[in-house]
């Protein structure tokens, strides 16, 4: 794909996504003229670029939709559900074509415009099936409405004294309603052509509009941002991280050198070296932060894709569902935003198919016939939290246990608590449906969700209550490459724990209370189990007298030999091997190799359960 086509596809995809959001808003508020105009302009812009790229099918779909919205905003056609549905289908077709181009499909290989879509748009423009219901007063309004810009274009072809009519040309390319005089009818426009005085006044108005200070001020705004290849950003981020790492190591070496006494000419050299390294460390840190900021994107870019998905899937399932979105402005690493689409789709589909009841079932349960799914994001310390909540029937923990046992996925003694039972939905091959449908039931969806979340050093938890609803909570690091950690040591090995799970450090006694054979220590009045990090990972701990209270659904204390402090580490993921509990490696300021413990491993209680295959 050449650069010009690539630029068009990127910009058009943004417009197509915004169009869907506008159409769903218009469905709730049909009289919103600003939204009508916004949709018209989006399709008009995409059509112009598609025409330049010779994408005929996209041009045809945009042209018909543009005609429909020109009729809607001028009052020739009322805003009906049929019109919104036709526009959504057109928007989906355009988005599919753009996605195909973005994935490498050649323009000549794109599909043609479906006849069904052409018929839907044509029927909506001609009000077939809706014209009989329209009030009689609507006809004169439609007749008095201004016609499309074809008449204006004819005025452009008229030449006065061998000169092109620039004022008419300006009006022909300006969207209707932009200029004060744009609402005049065609008959009035023809009358104006015969009046030289009025022509002069309009010409002055156009000149005034073009010379407007606000237009001059906003004109170069688009040049303030540029598009950069993501690969180049990744390279820049890696270099920035390594520079910080090198600066930290240099600081450690300088601290060791300062223990020696320098006399004579060496003293000012050491002072200059200290100042230089301090400045280099500060600049490398600022470079790293600036580079990270370029990768941050609001999750709203992802969330705005889901209202239409929920609307269409709810319609297919015969359910009434509202999707509420909050926290769309929360920023997270671009890689996380791009990778969360499929997991969230699986979660929403499962909520609609499994969690949400039909209207009749909800009425029988004394609930509102219309259900609600909430999609929420917020920032918590160095993590971003994404929550998907439904007000459906909830999850039956005992039914989940019985189903997993019958499929041979767990033993009869596993998943004793409700929280552990809820986690069973993430097992590969697990499904409570007896027959797979087009929506769910094959036992792969939720396993994909957990795999995708843990791939980015995140964790996912479930809370549910029968008859009330279910909540899925995803915790992800805001920045993927740099993670705030606590450095600990066990059996001589250096390990790093994500600070997102660390509550505090406590001193461990020589002997512990025992509950069910498990050592327990009271912390702030509550008994917490004590687990040895060294034993869990296969080390031979010497004397673990330091405990770290881990924030998890079931809190516990992790015992280690020593705590070496905290550090922001540049994480390198493990690619060739897979070790339970280890998510990647890093270098400490002293240059020592550090193993980074997985966030999900800590939240799950450091459990290494072997799954049974059927």
C-alpha cells in the first residue's frame, strides 16, 4: 500500500468509527442537527478521498448515504429507524473496506457494493414504507427545501466577461448551512444573479468569511501533529529505556568511586563527573517519559467501537440492552489498547449470551425489562482498571464446579471457594452451554481473554452474585516496558515484584501459628497465610525473615530473604521459554539480572495448578 493510500485509510477509519458513534447518538436524539451535519460531512470527506483513490464501491456507498443525510437534514425525509439502520449498514460496509485495505488487500480486489445495501439506502431516501405514515404537512416543507448542490455547480459554469464566478464556486464547495445565506432557495439564488448590487454584497460577505481571523488561527492546526510508524516509536522507547538503565548503572559506579579519596587535580574532575552524570541521568529520564507519552492513547478509542456491536448482537438475541461507557479519557499504552479489542468483544458477547436474561425472564424476576452493561475504565496507581459489569442473572459457582468436573478439567477437591469456581471459566474448553451457537459455547472465548491479559502482564478477576449480575475486572500496567517494582532476594537470586500488588513489608517471627497445616501470621488483626516465594519458585530459601503483604482477592504474606529496595525496571519479555510465575527479565542498576514475577501469578495466590486434560 502506497503512502497516499495508507494515509487515506488511517484518516478514513477514524471518521468511520466516529460515524457509528454519531449514528447511535442520532438514534436516541433524531432532532440533533449538529449530529446530522457531522455524519453528512464524514461521508462527504470519505467519498472525496475514495474517489481520488479510485475506490468505486466505497464512493457509491458514501454517495448514496450522503444523499440520504442531505435529505434528512433539509427535512425532505424524516429521521426514522429505517434510515438509521441503512446508514449503519453503509458505515459498516465502508469500515470493512477500509479494514481490508489496512490489512493489505489490493484496491482492485475489494468487494462491490451489495445490492441489498443499495436497496436499503434507496428505500430510505424515497421513504418507501414510511412515506404513508409521514404527516401531510411534510410535503410542502420538502418542496420548499433547497435542492442538492447540483444547481449551485451549474452557476459555477457561468462565466461573466470571460471570468469565472468565484463566489458561486466558493458556495458550490461549501457545505450547506455554513454561510448565513446558504439557507436560501434555488429560486432566490437565481433572482440574486440578476441583481448586481446584491451580488456585490454577497461577494464582500464571502471575502469577509475567508479573511476571518478565527479561520486563519485554526488553519494550521492540522500541521501540529504528524503520524509516526509504531515500529519507530518502539525503537525509540527501547533506546530511551536503555539510556536510563545505563545512567542508573553509572550512578551506582560513581557512588562506589566516591568512597575513595581524590586529591589534587582528581578532586575537581570527580566533581565535574558527578555533575555531568546527574544531568545526563535527568535528561535520559525526561527522554524516557516523553517517549512513553507518545505511546499513550485514551481507551475511548477502543470503547467507541462497542455500542454498535452490543446493539446488533442484542437485536440478534432478542434482548433489550443499554451499554453505558465511563472513563473513556483514561490513557494507556497503545499496545494495550490495540490488544484489548478481542478480549473485550468476548466478554461482551458472553455477558449478552450468558449473563443477560430475556425481557420476559427479567420481568418475572422483578427486574426492568431493559438490561444494562457497563464498560468503565480508571487509573489506579501505576495500573489501569477496566471493568465490565452486567445486571443479569449472575454465575452459579456450584454449577461451574460440576461442569468442570464432568469435563475432566479439575478434580473434585479443586475450586472449593466461589472465587476459585468463577476462575474456572478461563480454562480452555470450558463452557456451560450444551450446544454451541454463533455467539458462544465452544469454550475458547474466556481462555483467549485471560491469555491476552496475562500477555501484557495483567490480571483478571470475577465477582458475581446470583440474581444480581457479574463483574469482570481487568488490571493492566499503564506502561508496558517500564514497571515500578520491589526488588527482593531469595536463595541469592534477585527477583522483582510489581508494586501494584505490594501493600507493605513486615518482619516475620521465627515461629508461626498454624491453621490446617498452613503457617499464619496476624496482620492488622486479620490472620493471613504465609507463603515462601523461594519454595514456590523452586529455590532453597535460607532464612526468610521478611514478609511482603500482597494485595489480592485473598490477601496473603510472601516470605523472602531480604528486600533490596524499589526500582523502575525496563522489562524484557521471555520469548524462548515459559516459566510459571515469571513474566520477564530486567537489569538492576548494578547490572545484575533480575527475574520479574507475574502480576496475575501474585494475584492468584502463587498457585501452580496442573490442569487435567480430558
